[in-house]
C-alpha cells in the first residue's frame, strides 16, 4: 500500500471516529433547588469537567439571586419594599434595580395584567407560604381595600440609581419575572464560560441555546391537569419556553380551588384559562408574558401578546379548548388530536409570521 493511500485510509478512519464521537457525545446534567423549585441544567458539546464546573457556578448564581429577590425573607428586595412603603428616596440595590426597570416596561406593555407591585395581594391570599395547607380565601373587604389603593409599577419613580414610592400599598413580588430574568443571566454566564449548547430549566420554564449534538432540543409542554404531556416543541438556536398554569400553586376551600395567579383588576385568582405557554427569545419577557396572557384569558390574549411582542402562544381555556396563533400551530405537536382547537389571526403581519 502506497504512503498516500495509507494516509487517506488513516484520514478516513479518523473522520469516521470523530463523527461517531460527535454523534454519541454525551449530554451532561445537573440539578439543584432554586426559586423554590428544581432547576435542571443540560449541557452538550463540552467535556464533563467543564460542564460540571459550569453547573456548580450556576448553582451558586441561583442561590445569590434567590436571596436577592425573595419578597418575604430579609434581603435586598424586602429592604426595598420597606423603603418604598415609607415613601423615602433611596439608592436601590443593583440586584433589584434592573428588575424594577424591566418590570415597569413589561407591565406597561401588558396593560398591567403583569403587575409585580401587587405583592400585598399575593400575601393576603397566602401564596407566599411554602405550603398551602390550612389556607382559606381572604376577607373580601381586605381585597377591596387593596384594589382601591391600586398599586402599580407607575407608583415607583426611578431616577438613575435612586427610587421613591408614592403608594404605600406597593409591595414588589418578582415571582412572575424573577425566574425568567435569572435564567437569562444563567445563559449569559454559560456563554461566557464557552458553552454554546445548553438548557437551563427551572420547574419546566426554560431557555435553550444551540442544539443537542446537532439535533434540536425536544421540549415537553405539561398538560394543564398538572400531570402528563400536552405536546412537544423542538428548539434550536436560542429560545425560551414559559408556561403559567393554575395547577402550580393552589388550595381547596369549601370545594373550590384557588390558584396563585391573581388578576390585578379583581384581586381574585384569574378565571378563564388553565394554562398559557409562550415562546420568545428572551426568558424575562416570556416569563412575564405567560402570566399576563393567563390573566387576559381566551378573549383578550391576542391583543396583549401583540403589545408584548410575543410571536408564539398556546392557551388552554377553562373548557379545555386550545387557542393558538398560526405560527405556534406549525411548531407544536399535540399529543391529543381530539382536543378542540381555535386558531387566531397572526400575531404579526402574515409576511413576517415565523416559518
């Protein structure tokens, strides 16, 4: 065998072995508790040691974020809430300031259906508790009093690093945006560590970048019953999938179930929807939008989604009717084809609708 042929055989063998390694390259997984739920990290395309170091770094990041944004325990956010109630001008903690700014923008786009200023309502209903045992609905007069006070993000004046509250009823609760913002920060940290293919999944809400060794990430959408799978989406590139559902935190009182997604307009748990799933390239926006569209319900989700720049929406209403826009219909694979489906008009101009 000539030298040239031997070199060619060696090159072909190496190429085939490399291709086999790439196809079988493992996905590294890690899991830890953050934001009151299990957070799963999946990393592909790097060595185990690099993946393990990255997962360890993210666990530390999430622990810091959880402490900074906890509305009910001592920390930067609880201190901020106390000072907002006093109406004094103060320098906001950097860890809280950015979330306040982003929350204000998204609240405005959602017509305040996403409203992180209603922490007192959330607490009144008892949803700040770690357990839902022995919970009961609050007194209607107490709800009416907070509704009359009408706390919104507009009651907070932000001037550079300084903020001041004008409504003592404001109490910030970042439960409908903090997870998304934290996931965005985690993905950026992964990129800084040289990782381009990963999923950060916190309790079913996630952002995925890159691919699974050349194949799209396959994401399951939870059934609004709280168990089982409604359908599947495939993701490659950089996208976030967030779901808000009435099954996440709830309790029974006298035979009626009360869930944690409060409608700021009524002071009571939002009615008309069972779950809402949105897809967006930004986890922060997806997190806030999922809540806003759940509150908007089947009759108003389309308008709010357009205002918030959301291009993929799947809403299950209280009658188990599936509502989605044409772009989402093209992407999702529903497990139960017998479900009634209503397809809306496009969320953006038809010629710009995602393919």
